[in-house]
C-alpha cells in the first residue's frame, strides 16, 4: 500500500503520464517510425531499428530511421526476406553514429533467418516457445539468440544490450514497451501477447534517472540494470499492472520539461 503522503506524487505522475501518452506525442518520438506501417512484421522491424538507433538527438534518430526505411523501399519485412545482392549493396555507407553497414547487414540476415521460421519477432524473446519468467530472462535469451548465427560480428554486440552484462537495456526495454503495452491512447502497439505489461522494465537513461532521483524514486547512483529494476519496483507501487506507463511521465519531465 502506498502511504497517504504519496498520493500527491501518484496524482502528479498519473497526470504527466496522461499528458504525454497521447497521439500528438508520436510525431516527435522515434515511435513514429513503426507507426508508418500496419503489417505486424513491418512494425516489429521498423520499431526494432528505431529503438536501436535511439540515442542522441531525437530528430537525427527519426531522420536516420526514416532513411533506412526508404532504403528498404518502405517494406522492411519484404526487404529483409527478399533483397537482392544489388539492393543489399545499396545499403553500403549507411551509418548512424557507431552503427554501420556491417551491423545493418547482420541485422537483416538475422531477420531473414528468424522470419523464415517464425511469424513474429516476439518468438525471439520466448524460451523454447514459452513465456519467460521475467524480462531479464527474455532479454538474456534474445541476446544469445540474436548472435547465434555463424560469423556474427562481435562489433554488433554493443548495439544489442544484455542485462547479464549489467546494461540498462534502455533501448530494448523501450522496444518491448512499444510492442507489449496496449491502452486506448494509440501510442504503444500492444501487438505482443506473451509478455505482460506488468513484467516490463522502465527504460532508464541519465534524464529519467535525474527525474527519478529528484522525486526519490531511485537511490542507486550507478545507471545500470539494477537501477532500472529498482525504479520499476517503485513504479509498480503506483500501478502494479502497468508500471512503464510512467515512462511517458519521466521522459516528458526529463527531456521536454528539463526537470
């Protein structure tokens, strides 16, 4: 039970979550990229790249993600499955910060292999076809699975985080929020059913951590997986079934309102 003196905090965070969890939020956020599509596999692939690219300036993230979708002829699933050698060569030179063509081509090959066997990318987060006990387990499994192809480039591993290494997995946690959460606001997609919204871990970075500490939601100094878990544990006191809806509040307060 929350203490009565926490009620103002609860009300404030609910208000901020509702303020930013709106369709109007989409256009200026990387989630606008998967919103370009309606086919499930296109949403998954576009969302994956937009999330993986999501560090640095948001405008740049959106522009580079859109550039990649255009290189894929705005059909990312079909491109990954059927691209010719010439079409793959046309990707040469694509780069976003430290993510380069080598990383991109490996991701495409992974998607081709995966979607040959599975209908949805969600299967990559399941353990032998069953639900993982936790998002931690799902992310560890996904990391091993993603790099299970022969000759997986070691340089690409820095782009696909692993909580077993202590990473916050901010971008993958954000991607999972997009795919799993479902409400009436129309921002998140809610197209995956084998991970519960109550299991999700709140994405955390320096902005979110700053806000969380200001409101005494987080004590841990280091920004790592333990910090993400600690913050989420507190957010579950506010809403045990949907703790990551407060990602909207923390992001809005930290990045937009500069708390």
